[in-house]
C-alpha cells in the first residue's frame, strides 16, 4: 500500500540503509527485534565528551556537577547573563538555575552586582 501510494521507493531497503548509515558514521549497528507483531529497534547511545573537567583546571572541588561548572563558564564569558538566559542555554527550569547559582555562591563566592535588569555576576578575584 505504501509503495503504490509513493511513500516508499522499494521494498526491503530500509533496514539495510539504516545499518549502512550507522556503519559509515562508525557507530554500533542497531539491534532489530520482532515484538508482539511489530518491530523494536535498539540504538546504542555513544558516550559524549563535554570537554568539561573538574578539579584543578576549574578551581572547583570534585563534588561540583558538570552543569554547575558549565554555568560558571557561561557567567565568566558573559557576566550580564540573566537567570532566564541561563535556563534556556542549559535547558534548566528557573529553580534548576537557582540551585546551581546557590552552589556557585556558596563554594565560589559568586555575587550579583546591581539590579535585576542592569546588573551582572561577579566572582571574587583570585
């Protein structure tokens, strides 16, 4: 039915094209299984290196999460960034941003200088 309607170009090529695509991207092949009259495809998610390091390079202790470190880097790059902009950039809720800001305030001495609209973030010198 899909072939005659023009939705597919030929029969039996889809799984082969998927496997070839994964092989050309040097990813593990997906696992195809029949299940309850349908098909289930399991794709392994590759480990992604975020490039963020804890410890001496960032000046933070090992108990600080990578999200907190990323937030610290964003604030250092753009001190005037708002809570809303941090939330959008990091895909966090307002409360999530406030949680990480609280850690930065407690452990790194982050302070907010000025007002809500015209202020900026500042880490102590050192």
